[in-house]
């Protein structure tokens, strides 16, 4: 009888040790839902792997969407640290390049790029709303 109990305890410990999902992390569905809640419709688009904004960052390829005719990229990492490394990877890969204007946003394990292509002196149409969405996601 003791062996059976010991086996169940070992199985339980093994299963819980393998569970690395942090309920604090943001899932893609949560990001998409937040945009929908704020009435910012996203249309899924395909971005070439050769596109500077379609490349892998820290081993993760982005989910790509169109927002107001512009590109919105969403990277979902396993942790905040990996998200930070992803942004550093982007900075390193683009340090010597002349790329189109973009804004980036960070919330927990999510990294978003909104590629607006506007002159930096101009106001970006959805910037305030995206900041609000990211702020709400970061608080959850």
C-alpha cells in the first residue's frame, strides 16, 4: 500500500514540476481580445521571413496583423526575460540599418511592433490606444 501511495506522490510531483506555464504570462488570444475590446480590428496578414520585421527575434517568429493599413507584429515569449532578449536581438540586428519608423510596446512576455512608417514628428494614429491596451495587459 505504501508503494502505491509513493508512486502516486512521485507522479504528482513529476507532473507539477513539468508544468512551466506561468498564469501571469500573456497569451496571444489575450492580446487579440484586448484589441477587439478597444474596437481596433486586426486582420491577419502574411509577412515574409526576409522582411526585417518578419524575422525571428530570440528564436520567436511574430504573429502578423494589419491595423489601420499598417503592420502590427506580436511576439509572445515564455518569460519577461526572453521578451527583453528579443528586443535586444532586434536592436542588434537593426543597429546599422535604416528602417521605416515603428513604435514598440512591451507587456509582461509580449512584445509588439507597430510599423507606421510616419515621420517621427507626426502623431501615430493608434499609439495612445495601443499604449492603453498594453497597460491593461501588463496589469492583469
